[in-house]
C-alpha cells in the first residue's frame, strides 16, 4: 500500500481592482473651503456628507449645510408671523465672508451659553486646546 500525497492546491488568481476614486461632490468641496476658513478663526467642526449635501456641526443650534451653491444656518431668530426659524445664507463662492458671519453667530451662542457659568467656558477652552495639541 502506497500513500499518495494530496494533489497540490491551486488557488484561483484574483486580480484586485484599483480602488474607486470618486471625485468630491460640490457640497463637500464647499464645506472643505468653509472648514478651512473657520479653522483660521479658531472654530472647529465636524463634517458629514451624503445625498448631495454636506453639513458642518459647530455648536448646539449651529449646523451649517450646503449643496455646493450656498451655505445655510439658523440665524437665531424666528419669523414673527409663523414663529418658524429664520435662516441665514451666503454664497458658497465666498467662504471667507461666510465663515466670518458664521463665527459671529458662534460667538453669540457661546456668550448665551456661558453668561450663566463662566467656569464652564474656561474648562471647555482647556479641553479644546489640549485636544488640538494632541492632534498636532
């Protein structure tokens, strides 16, 4: 009785496809430009995108969204007739001015929040500064 070795296992050769590189949507390009300008003003946000829109979450009650043509965010006011929120908008071709306007709203929201308890703002500032230092 002879023992035969098992036949050599031949694995099929799979050719890996190169990764699909999809171009950024106009909304994401506009958001990138806005985030760059906001960071130069010391404001950091989270970016989310999909379905042709991109959002930048900056603070409670401050989310900026864009479709690539314009930026839109809550102005902090309500329509007197309908009591619905009034939104501010700005052309996405001018992210610097939009960032300055958004920074103004950001500052107003922070002042509202920390007018009651300034110690909270100092603690938050230290947390953000240490996080930014860790990322560098």
